[in-house]
C-alpha cells in the first residue's frame, strides 16, 4: 500500500477533549470559572454568609461556536463536559467520526514544517517555547539552519508528542518509536532536513539574518558557566547509583555535557524521558539511543506495525521503573532544561538523596513516610481510626499517588449504603464501627467515588445507615488489576473509603517489600477482602517487583555482615535490641495507652562502633502519632509505651536497607562512605513531650468535672468501703488506676489482685504499686492495711481457682473492648466460677454519645450537620450497649447464677434522658453452693504471676 493510503481509525474510546484537540488544536480555548453555590442558612438569626463547596464551570470557545459546561467538583470534568457538548452541537460522534491516524500524521508533518520555519522563531504572539532555547544554543554553534537533536523535539514540543501518541499509542512506553516517527515525518516535510546516521533535524534553507541576529544576541546563561549535580543510574542493577557533576560553559549546550558523561560522540545520540517526580519539575532521564536505522522507503503502515525494540541485556530496570518508559544502557538523572516563558537555562541539583527518596516514595509505606518526613521512624498505619488522629497524607491520596507514579489509572471507588431499618439504639453491634447488614445485596445502591446523595432522595442517609466501599485499580488501558471489597462497614462514607484504600496499600506494601512469596498472594488477598488478576497484575508490577527485589538483595548483601558484626560488638541479641531501652528522667506516672495521641522529639544517628563516629540521619522536634495503630516502627512504639511524660530514652537497632538510610541522610555520599568503613548501627534518642488521652477520655473530660474516669473509680471505692471487703480482684486492671487509688485512702482491704492480658500495662501497674507499698511498708507508720498484692497475666474469660470467692470484684470499662460473645462468656465465668460476693461492672452507655460528641469540638468540625452519634467513644471498642441491652445482659446473668443485680451509673442522671454516661451493674451473691465450689479445687492455674508483694 502506498503513502497516501488511508489508515484505519483509531480506537473509539478517546475523550471528548482529545477529539476536540485533534480537530482544532490551539484554536480550542478553555476558560475555567469557579462557582460557589448558595447554602441555606441553618441559623437565620446569625448574619453569617454561607457558601457551598467550590465547583467549576468551563466555557469552550471554538471558531464556529461557544459552549458552557455544567458545574463539577473537578476542573477536568468540566472541560470534558464542555468538549462533549461541543461535539454534540457539531454533530460529531466519537465512535464513528473520530479523526483517523492519517489526519494526525498529516498534522505531524505540518507541525515539523512549522517548527523549522521563519514563522515559528519570529512569531511575537507565541509564548516563550522551550525549543527557543535549544535553537539559540544551535545558532551559537555557528549553524544557520538550527541543528537540533530529534529527542529534543520529541520531548519539548507537547503537540508533536500528542500527535505521535494519536498515531501509535506505544510511543508512551518506548521513546525510540517517537524518534522514528518524527524522523519519518521530517523526511516528508517541505522545510526540514535529516542526516544519515545521525538523529538531527534542521531547516533546509538558512534562517533570515534578522532572526539569527535576534536570537544570537541573547546570552543563554551566565558568563561563568554552571556546575550541576546529577546521578548516574547504571544499566546493571548490581552496580551502585552514583553522583556525577555536569559543567556547562557560558556558550555551551547542556546536551553536550550529558553526552560526554554517557560516553557519546554527540548529542544526537541522546534520548530524553518524560519528566519524573513532580509534574512541574524538569527532572528527566537521559540515555543512549540504540542503533535504529530510519526507514527510507518503508510505508507508514510498515512503520506502525514495527515491534518494540528488543535488546540483549542492556535494559535498564531502575531507570525504566522511574520513567515508566523503556530505557536501555546507563542513564543520567538530571534536572535541567529550557522551560516555558523563561529564557534562561533552568537547573537544579539532583543528589543521591533525591534519587533514594524518589525510590522509596514509590512504595506505599514510603509515600506515607515521606508525607510525615520520618523515613526511619514512621510506618504505614494498620488502621484508619479517625481524621483527628491520622497524621500524614490520607490513604486515598497515597493510593492515588501510587497509581500515578506507576502509570496506572486513578483508583475507582464505589460506596455502598447499607440501610438498617432497626432503631440504632436497639442494634447489637458486632464489631468496632460495624452494623449488621439486613438489606439484600441486590437492593444495594452504589455511589461512585464516595459521592453524597441528593437531598430529596428518599434513600438519604439516616441513623441506620452504614457504608462499605469498593476500590478498583486499573491500568491505563482500563484493564482491571486489583479489586478490593472489604466486609467492614462504617458510619461515614469517608471512613469506608479511607479504610478500603488502606487495605489495598497494606497489601501492595507487603508484596513490594517482599514480605510474601508470590504463591501466597491469593491467600493474603483474601484476608484483605482483595482479589487480583494475575496476568495484568504481573504485567504492571513485574518491573516494580524486580527493582525493589534487586535493591533489597543488594542492600542485604552489603549490610548483613556489617550489621551482624555490629550486633556481635555490642553483645546484644536481636530480642535484647528490641527491649533494652535506657529510660532517663523522673517518672511522672502518666504513660501512653492504646489510642493515645502522643508527641515526641527524636534523633536517629548512624554510628560506627569502632571509631565512635556518629552522623545524624533524621530528627524531628515534634512528631505525633497514635499509639496502637502501627504508625511507627515497632521499636519506637515499644520504647515510648515504657516512658512517662518528660522522660527520654535511647536504644540501638540493626541497619535497615540502605535505601532508607540514604533517603533520610542529608549527605548520602558521607553515609555511604561511613557504611563502607566498618560495622554500623542506628541509634535512636527519644523524648516524650506530651500526650493526649484517647478520644473517649477527651470527650468525657470536656463535659464532666471531675472527669468520668475518676467518678467511676470513686463509685467503686465507695462500694468497697461500704462492703467492708478484705479481698479484692480487679478484672482488666490495665495500668492499675483503681488499685493505685485504693492505696491513697483508708480501707478494710488486706489483699488486692489485678488481672490483665497486657504485659506492658501490668509492668506499669507493678512499678506504681511497688513504689507506694514500699514507702508504706511499716504498719506502725502507715494507714494502708494491705498485706499482699499480686498482678496476674491472664484472660478474664478463663478461670483460675486462686481467685475464687473474693469479697469484691471490679471490672471498669473493660467488656466493651471484647467481642460481644466474649463479654457474655466473662459474665458466665466470673459469676459461676470466680463467684465474688460483690461484682461491679461498668461500660459506656451508647445513648449518651450524642451528648458527648456534640460537645467535642474536633468532631463538630468533622461533621457539622451530624445530630446523632456516628461512632463509638474509642476506636478499640468492639461494641457499646444501650441501657436496655445492658439491663438485659445483667438481669439474665444474675438470674442464671443466683445473684441479685442493681443498675446505677455515673455522669448524668437515671431520671433524665439519655441516662448515665457510664452505666454500672452491682451484682450481689446469693447463698453459696458449696458443692459447686469444691468441684473447682483441682483445676490448673492458667494465670502467670507478674508481680507479688507482701508486707515484711
């Protein structure tokens, strides 16, 4: 077939805007307008102007018509809508009337002819085009025709690039193809010329003297020349990435300096990638072109049918991973070039630290680390608990960034509303923030991208609504790669969206960090409510996996001997390195607990043991995170939970992969040198600056004086004194707040015991109790009558006969941290087997949350229109009962095990809605069944004694 033969139409899934661009080019003008929709004033008495969310409207002007779009949340949606409206008015059907590849091919030839014409360089109305700087450099080399490398045209003229993509979509992946297309089009141009064996294009006839004079009279850069720091990425993944320096003289051309570093004879042999990193940057990869003969007689069809370049062993995995393009041979990563509307040469240094920060930033947890500026301390949290406690970029933003970096489509979210017709106060919750699903799947309605419902919709959000969110990850070609549909439901659409995104990130993080083998992908995906399509998944992530595997393997090979030598010299085992924290400062008695938002200052240093050489890698004056969410590395959280306010601590760890060290270090070259000299380890220095109690306690403190937690303890103390009890067991004693309070007053108690499953909490309790009891060990000088005290590590749902028949048992704000079936099991075990004479159990009243959360300012900012509770008081609560539910639980237990029960509470009043903030049940034992008690004598002792104190 000849050159004039029509080419088949391109695929019909082009966007309306791309069709308009191909038909009108720069004659299509889009103007964006911000729109603020009015909002009805909910407080008529206040003269406060109210505005709705910011929306966008687009006006599209074409030579023959003008259209205005509807309003949208995103600018690009408004532009696409305006383009679609214009196509409808023009009568263009995208499926049948989209431009053929012949049309963009003719435009490509015309564009090259225009770029090498007097008109392009003399057009005063054009903005400063990036190619102008390259033409200036060419003319200063005493050429009158503007000799330019083809790669420069392919890179810096956006229209050329877009036309090539319209002709053959593969050019996005392979820069060699776009060079071949441009060379072929230049051969057919009436004003451009190409060389044989060189990838240069120039004007067939000399430019006019006026143009040459105007362009050569301007200096490109300072007369002294410039030095630029760049990075070389070797083709072999076994070779390290290294810094290089480029020098560009006052009259020099930066492409010549890059060609020299790559060992090339001239700049025509250089190819240039798309920008990497931020979209606004000029950071690109420069690499050598392969031997590609430009076809002289082949037809356009033959050129379009040409396969991608295949080479033997020269594929640069790391460079290709950064640019999502096929790059061969060594590459230079540099930030330099001519930009729009700026006549001077733009340049910035690119250091090894820049490279490694970009590398780890492409990992899901790396993106979170960078957003927190804590590469060596932060970790991707395991749960999205609340907007108020989350620090760093939100999961949905991290997932969107991950997809853009890996050249995937934006994540697609679908939020499903699950309406429960039952009144929320009578619903028995099954898990934290979960409601029972009663609506059939086929009746569920999907809302794309987390959008809200119409205000007039009968299905609008009600008290019984909960939400699930599905997220899909697709390739640029819209092939489905990953699909995640968690079973968890949430009170807020945004919480469902963020947790769904976090599940995908967590799963990808495990895969890319090599924490799982490929054969375990399916089982691991199932646990995350996730499925993937192996063929498309492998295609999109094979290079990503390969690069990170190579980096990690290289790091382990080079650091394993150093790290093991370091541990030997320090004479500490791995277990000891995690637990041996040197805590300094006075113990204030205020320790962090799960859900606490704490603030620390820290310094992480790289230390070489032999010479006691230390280099600071990372530090922060104020770093906040929520305890219990995995938002920091395990060693930091383990250390901080053993510290009290204003204390400091130090500990050492083995070396992480070098990528993280170099990314965190201000001087990567110095760190690399230090690592190569001998055994090194990381030293962490941490100070606990302040802490904020979990949300539950903050809400309670804002409304109650004294705080609700103190009122619960005082309620228990009053009943202990009234009962004249001599023995007490605190089920779920935690850090020992109740037991500690008992030592501040005079009671009849002689023995007290605490039971909990958290060793950290028991350790803090033991420390506080031991200090007080030791100070008051002399009975002649002390009013404390305690003769013995013990702390046990064990589950309160498991019976231990050593705690049978105590005078009084307490369980304050514990059962809501269990699953409901475990709470029922605890009630049965404690009243049938432990059988204290009196048992006091407290738990939150779910109905009181509307008052608590309405008085919480952080919650008010989150949901200003919310009138009823939408979440539990603490993210760790597995359920919260209404008064009716609590009464039923207590009454059934008392009747079943021959106890009487009275319901009371603290905070609020029983006679005023919605009752007490904390509801309390006081169980009193009936006649003792001697036979039943004797049956338990020979039962084993499952509890472990953690601390034991006795007077004398």
